C-alpha cells in the first residue's frame, strides 16, 4: 500500500496538533495498510507506522502491509500501544471517535493512562474521498464485471429455476472472474416479490417476466484490494 496515504495522514495529524493516532476501523485499517485480516490496529506516530495484530496473521500481515512495522500485540492490545508510545515519549493519542464505543473508550483511558486521548472524526475518511489511480482502476474493473454479470444473468432467466439458484449463478460467475466478495446480499426477486426493494433471493420458483410481472435484480462486488 502506498506510503503516500500515511504521509497525508501525518499532515492532518500535524494540523490538529497531534503526534499519533490509533486506527481501529477495519475499513480504515485496510485503506492505510492493505491488510485484509479480521483483527488489528494501526498506530501512526511521527517516526513509525505500526500494524498491531495477533499471532494468526504474523505471516500474512508483513506480506500485505508493506512499509509497516508489524507487531504481535500483547493479550491486552493497549499494553503494546502504551509501550510503543512510551518509546517515542508521546503523551497524547488521537483515536477514531466514530468507531469506538464508550465502553472501549473507557478501557483505553484506563489502560493507557496517563496518555491523553483526543477524539478525532473523519480524518481518514476525508482522505478516502479522493480516489487515487489504483482505486479508480479497481472501481472500473468492478463496474465492468457488474455489467458482465448482468448480461450473463439475462441469458439464464427462465422458469424452472429458483431465485436462489439464479443468485448462486450470479455469485459463481462473479467469483470466477476475479471478484473477492459481494458488497451486499444480491437481490433477486420476481413476480410479486419484485415489490420488495431489498428482497433477498428466496427458494421459490423464478417467475418469467411478462407484461404483468417485474424482475428486480441488483448486484455489486469487490474485485480487488482497495
């Protein structure tokens, strides 16, 4: 992942008078590091970019989070955070207030004392608004694949198949062509069920379209690391 994103984040931190930030949001963690694991924190300081994760990801994380110092955190993550901050004599820490519950904040406060916690909002999300060339290419591939999938499904709409079977056919078609996942449950609804804007495919026979029947289909997918 490009270190330009971290550099821009450091600029934002400096403008707010902050030296460091702890990133807990999975989406923001992936945006900054490229790490696709299910657990971890990002700690950005003036001198280092850390990815803290557990023992399960100590092979995967260094491969994906290029440019980050991968640290296997202690059973209590904040013990590791406090140690790393102490090494750089950092006395205040920004945290994502929109992604931390009050209970978690209370635990942070207790475990990191006397480090001062400073709530920040939207700092990384503001960076994500402006897409770089890699992101634009990924979005284009996803849009192209969505078009291909819709064109394909038009060739298999027929009676005798259930909505669920059509849903699975769409999923398989996307996956075979590089999609890593659907961004939400695919919507396949026919006949009277097409009145459900977010109806999930059901194990009912698909109803062929005519002048009195409608078909509702909606799909999107993630095709690569963003």
